[in-house]
């Protein structure tokens, strides 16, 4: 009888440890990510799971439109937004570079 009690207490202890170490933090992370996705608004700087940084231009319930460069928009699924980002887009387009003769000899 005592061996069964010891085994059941060990199994119960392992279950509590697994919950405390694995399940509870993952649940909290999912909840925080869902709250972040729900609070996205125009002008937020975000990064996608693919690593694309952009500014939110429009946010529908399923699709978010990002401005990833000046005048360049991309539509991504809201669920593919990994998080907010501190990377901001440049305020203006860079000037086009002219080829130089010494770089491109004719």
C-alpha cells in the first residue's frame, strides 16, 4: 500500500512541475500575443514572423496592411504578426544612385 502511495505522489508532483514549468508560461505567452494582436492600430510598428518590419496602415479582423517601404504596402495575416517593433521606416525615399564610369566602364 505504501509503494502505491509513493508512486502516486511522485506522479502528482511531476504533473505539477510540468504544469508550472511548461504549460502555464506558454498559456501566458499566448494570452499576451492575442492581446497584442487585438490592440493593433494604425501607425504601430510591427515585425512579422517572416522578419518583415513595417508600419500598420490598415487593420481588418483577419488582414493587416503594412507599409514596408515608402509607398510599398503588403497585406499579411493578423496571426502572422510576431510583435511590436522599434524599427521605424525612413521618412523619405532614398535618391536613386547614378552609375559611375569607374564602376561600370564602357
